[in-house]
C-alpha cells in the first residue's frame, strides 16, 4: 500500500518537475491504510516540504507505526533537488527520531551530519553523529565512493560493514529507493535489522546485475529478476 506525497515528471535522463500532493490528501491516505490493514513496516522516501514531513510524522505517531525505514532523499542522480532547502530541519527533527533504520548515502549523510566524508573512518564518524539525532540504526551507504561499495550499519554501539563488488553498469536508477524498500520488506517478515539489511543488500546487488538498458540515460534496476528467472526468461550472470 502506498501513500503518494508527490508526483514527478522524470525519465532515465533526469527529474524535470515535482508536484506536491495536498497535505489533507496525504493525511487521508495514511488514515485509509492504517484503518484497514495491519501495517508491519513503513518505508519513507521523498518528502520534499515541511508540511508533508509533518503530516507523515504525525501519521506515524498517531498509528504507532513500527519498523519505519527512512530514506532521506535529497537530490536525484541528475542533480534535481528533491528536498526543499527549508525542509532539512523538519526532516531531522520530525522523522529521524521515528526511524528504525535511516539509509542516507554519502552526500545526504554529509548534509545531515555537517561532516565531510572521504574514508571509511569518516563514514563511521558521520554515522555516530547521525545516530545521536534519533534513529535506532543508521545505514550509511558507500556507493558514492570510488572504491568497491561498503555500507556501514551503526546501532549506537557496534559497526557492521556490508561490502559488495562494484558492478560495471550505468543502469542504477532506483538503487537507494529499492534498498530501503527491501529492508522494510524484510523487517515486515520478522528479520532483525542486521539480517534485513544483509538480505536487502543481496537483493539489490542482483537487481543491479540484471538492470535494464533502456532510454537515453540511467536505466532502472530489475526488481522482478526472481520471477523472470523462475519463468525461464533470465539467465544467470
């Protein structure tokens, strides 16, 4: 079930426009879902303005939402700003304390923590600083570094590193959104956070391996590779 917070005009080459949904409609969507079904996990993606952030946060608190995964989307791969400049404080103060897992990439972590990140040690220090803002776990994604991707998970006491070989493809549209959604799905299945992240990492790695080369820009990852493989429509890579 989805709550639509904004409609975008985008393709493989970039994001060209964002239309925010009226707050009253967002609130009604949240109520409609929680009043009807048992919600085992929540994934939050782009919430671009203060009013939207507050409406989502209030809804989560009203219905005592569990297993909340927050992907603090700020800038698209093409450079389009998806978080309004005056909304950063609301994002940090309203949503981070409600997050079971926060999944910033390096640029987002730099914005939230106020630190520059150049190394694995820098990632750990930034994760510490962000954890103090309220999320139970911080998964700082290392895909923006030039080396093989290493993500850092911090629970306030212990660091866990998740490494993976970098795949030579430009078709990575939706990687961060997919990873956070996969973590939420695994939490809903009952996995603890570390195992939920490990399974989500495995899923997104294979989704990137089988990504689609379509359009003139950055193609999407393959969310349904398991179904295609089961139907004999996909070869192992």
